[in-house]
C-alpha cells in the first residue's frame, strides 16, 4: 500500500491565490507519489513533496516564507521515520533553500536530532548546501505593510496578534507538511515552515519539535499546522500517533485532535494523518487548509480544503 498526503497550512486562501495553491499542491503530491512508485521509499517521497512546497512562494516554507518582526526569514523543518523513530530537524536557519533536506541530513549524518541557527547553517555548508536568500519581494512588501500597521497603533504582543489573525485569517500563512507510507509499511512525516508572521526573532514553533508538529511511528504519522504554541502544549502529532496505535482511524484521529485543540488551547490548527494501513485523515478549525492526497487504492489525486469556487 502506497499513500501520500500533503497540506499547505491553515488560514484563509485568498481568491487571487487559489490557482497557485492548487497548482502547487498538485505538483508536490505528484512529485512525492512518483518517487513512491519509482523507488518505494517513503522517506525520499516525503522529502520530494515538501521540497516542491518549499520552492513555491505561495506557501509559508522555504522561498517566500513569512518574516520575523525584524524582517528576517527564520526557517524550521523536521522529518521522521516511523519504523525506527529516527528523526532530524533544524530551526532558525536563514540562508537555506530546502530546510527539509537539511533536516534529513541531520538524521542521516549526525548523532543529533535538532540543530539550530548558526550551527545548522554551518552544518549545511559542510553538507554542500549553497547560501540562498529565501526572502521574496512579495514577502518583503507584505512585511513593510504589516509593520507599518503595527507602528500606527496595532498592538505588538502575541495575544493581540492572535486576535488580528482571527479577524484577518489570510494573515495566517501555512506551514507545509507531508505524511507518506510505502509498500514496506514505512511511515514518514515531514513538516517545514517559516513560522508565524512578525514573530519575535529567535522564536521556534512546533514544526521542528518531535511530538508537537511532526511525528511518526510504525502505526501512523502526523504533520500539524497553525499556531505552534498551542500545538506544542498539546503534543498534537504524538497524540495523533497514539490514537492510531489504539486502532482509531486516521480520519477520526484527525478530528479528535482538533476537538482536543478546541477544548483546551483554542488556537487555529490543522493536522494531516496517515495510518499503517494507508488510510488518510485530515481536519482543521480554520476557514481553509489546502490538502492533496493520492493512494494506490485508486491512484486518484484529490485536492480538498480549498475555498469554494
């Protein structure tokens, strides 16, 4: 059984970006599934799908990711194998094109799980990653616009930023993620993000923290998106994997995780899940969460979670 599911983050997809988001989802899930078919390697399939999402500026990962309060692009990513619990993650990297690929090398080439900041950047250069500027003109223009609004009286502290996001969900740009399974039953989860817009410099969210935004076991995998602070407090991805270990379906697991968020930390959240049988699930509590998936059960590409057209 082969299957792959990806997400492009929660929030609201602006109407003028619908086609770009759809095209990016389609390209990413097809790239990942092609690797599954050609190599039967869930790890490489997950990396390939997330690479495409990182390279598409319409998503909040890699090129075009959101900027910090001081106008920098600090990227986080993690990838994990369910069969062995091997994992690699990076946080706060600024000059890397594809953080998910760097996270994979942390897993494969070191004895560590998480590298951050300058250390992660130095490791990237040793591994042959060229220096790369992920900041786009579009994102810089948006940063200036949002920063000016804050300077003109919009509050800066996080509680009010959350309120601003609720009023303007299009500001909640989405983390990207993927969960795959190959014919060997290997489950892999991967997530990549630029974080929350205008975050404090040095802030790390849920994405690179195993069990919070990313987790995989022999029973299933999960990738989360949304306000990372709430996801960290609930260890949402690990919770999802525990549910699937208890025999709860991938879809019921996703729904239960969002119920947990709604009844506790009450923050904007989405999650994708995939169990050891290749069953897919996803749920979210925001207006949109672009999702695409393919399974060898019918090889049909499905896109969901988008605005009605």
